[in-house]
C-alpha cells in the first residue's frame, strides 16, 4: 500500500466504525439478552416473529454443520425488530477461529430497508452480489429466496494476518450488518 493511500484507508475504517456504531445506537431502545437463542422462545410476541425464526434457523445451521465448533453464541435484542448477534466459532476445515458480530434489523417493508441502505455511507464497500445464494439461511427460514438482495463487502488486511470482513446485506425487509475477524 502506498503511503498516500494510508490516510484514505484509515478514514474508511473510521467511517465504517462510526456508521456501524450509529446503526447500533439508533436501534437501541430497550432489549433483553440471552446466551442461547432457544431461551428467547418464551418471549414470542415481544420480538418480531420473522426475525426470531430467522435467528433460530441460523443457529440450527451452525449447530448442524460438522465443520464448525461454536464456542460462543450471544444474542442481544436491541428492540422488538432488531438484534445483535455475537458468535465465535472454529472452522475445523481451515483451523481458523472467527469472531462475528451482526446487527439484524427488520424494517416495515422492503422499500423502508432499501431507503435505509441507500442512505448509508458505503464508500469503502463494493457491491459483491445481487443474486442470493441457493440454500441460504433466508431461504431455509422462509422457503423462498428474497426478491431484493444486495450484498456489499469490504475487506481489511489479508487472510494470513490481521483480517476483517465487513458486509452489509439486504434481504427484502431484513438488513444485516456484519463484521468478522479471523484469529
């Protein structure tokens, strides 16, 4: 990397952190914390039913994948339509530990989610895909692929040293903001 590019990369990093913090802060109203998603079942009706189902399907996919060893799964409800999920797992295939933090938010409509995503600063990101991968969690949870899918990605570092993967996904009215770090 050229020395002249370093301030730009630093400002992009700071911008992404600020945007992520603002999203989490703007969604923070009230919430409950649970270390296991199955414990949230008694609270059905307090949280968005679609989001609870999505998160349960997501957890089941981790639990049933023999290539993964989940070390931590912490779900924190931000409000009735948003949650933050922190997961640490070992990918046995690559012998890599991954720390992942996701903020998942369900909007009143796909248009609302699109408007919110369009207003976000995505200068550091590149549009990676508009085609939803067959067999993904959304499809498992709903039985169909989303009509609107946008996946923005930004990678920092390289996979042999310090590496962070940032992703913003829109799946119809669901918006997922993810940061993954490899150890």
